[in-house]
C-alpha cells in the first residue's frame, strides 16, 4: 500500500524555497510506485508552477487562506476585490495577530485525506504578518501520522524563534533545517526544540544546471572575473563589498566584478558605482533567467552576505567548476569544505582574504582541480527523507 505524503507551500513563485521543492518532487518521481504525493498550495501561482511533475496531485486553497498565498504586489493582478480583502486581513493581523484568520482558513480547507506525513515546506515568519500559512495549515488543517517543518533560513539571525513560533514548532515531529549547522544552532539556542531538530539538504537538478550552463557564452572581458549572483538586498552586503573592490582596484589589482541580480538596492548600487568611477570594472547584468553560463565563465564566485542558511548557489557554482570566496556564514564550512576560501564576516577580513587570493591565483587553480571530482548526491538526500517517514 502506498504511503501518502503531503507538501504544503504558499505558492511556487521565484525564490529558493519553491525551486528546492520542485527539485525534490522531481527526484521523488522515482519512488511514485511506493508514495502518493499531494501538494497543497495556498495559491496556484508562480514561475515554477509549470515545472511541477505530472504525478503530483496539486490542491489549491480556498477562502481566506488563499489571501496568505501571495504578496501584496502579486495580489493586485487578481483584481481590486482580492487586493481589498488581503488589505483587510493584513490590517487585522497586524493589530490582533494572524491567529484567527489562519485558524479559520485552516478549518475552511481541512482535508479529509489522512497522510502518513505532512510537510510544511516553509517556516512561518511571525504572528502579525502575511508571510505565514503553510505551517499553520499543516498543524490545524491536516490529519497526519507525522508532521515535519522545513526551516529554510538562519532562524536565529532572523529572530524567528519567538514564543509564538516556538509554540508552533513544538507541535511538529521534526524540524528539518537545510544544513546540519543550522540545525545544531537551533538545538543549542532553544533546547526545548532539540529533540525535534534534524537537517535535510536542498536537492538540485545537476543535469539542468550543466545543460543550461552551455546554452550561451558570456562575453566577460579577458581580465580576472569575480561573480556575484543574488538579489540586491541589504543582507547580501553588496554595499559593504564595493568599497573593498574599489580599494583593491586602486591598489593595482586587475579584475572585473560581475553582478547578476535585481532588488531594492539596485539604484543605490548604480549611484555608488557612478559616483566612484567604478563602471569600467564593475558590471551589472540585472536578473537573468539562466545565470549558469555566468557561473561557468567566472574565475571566482563571491558571496559576502551578513547571514544565510544554506545558499544553493554554493553547490551550483561548485558543480560548474568555479571555486567560492565567501564570508563565514553558519553553513559555509560545512558546505564548501576545501573547494573555496572562507573568511571572517567583516570588512577587514574580506579585504585581506580577497587580496591574498588575488595575489596568489595559483590557489584558485588548485581549487578548480579539486572541483573536477566534485559530486552532489541528490539521492542520498532523498533516501534520508524517505527513511524518516
């Protein structure tokens, strides 16, 4: 008899969480004779909708719960009435918490099917915001022998271990962080959650990444090329990195910095580059549907975020043979091992380490040689998940 598994997520929009879920569903297809997979979405929307495998049964929420399935910006495309209703629910949640609308929404959508395991594929942000719903629906709207929650961020740095969140987390059978380091940190900071803590790495489509990396050639200049691929947001630390790049360039180092991505800091970054005459060696490429040829063309991938959980770009870059230069976030040692360069998470350390690497480029060649044997074993991750049901 097939085991019945339910995944729950707000929507399949752009971002690492939806991408990770689609990757996981792809690999689970191999086991479809043994497992029946349902996917409950608060709203059937997002760029990854068309990538959901055909064997997956997709269920969409109705009523108030659907309002939690899209951002305020996204809701506008569904009409004025939907926008107004979301505005009212968001206002109520800010004043009185989102407990009542989520509880009512879960009751509206309670599933008759009983599952062997129900998995909230995202954690909740807090009890006064609209970035919620998947955790609450698994807890209040689903009958299941086991209930898991995936923690996709550094919940300590993002201050998500509030009393209300801990109360919800304690109702799960497992809290699966996306790296071992993140899981150990949660257990240490919050001992009452320790018995529930485990980890499950993100899966990735190795075949797609390699195929897409060859779809076109990137016209990088012949100089040494650094690459950043991320949203242009504060936590990604572009604005602390650019002065370091300026200093190193002024000291005579010959390189280009190539930035792929878009976000709220785009105008600020452009202004900084123009005011400091940096546009000749720092290039902005905007958001790219296929960033993989940029990884393949770069000499060194750079991530200097203030904090992250387990960046999928680490594995993508290493799979394509490009070493990593990174600030020390919680999972960097665990994920990168000997395939890159890790420095302390401050401006002085970033400057000194990058200067050392640029002065000794043979070190990068050594890392590239090591990466020739790099392998990302997705099925090992899948087997761990299936063995936990």
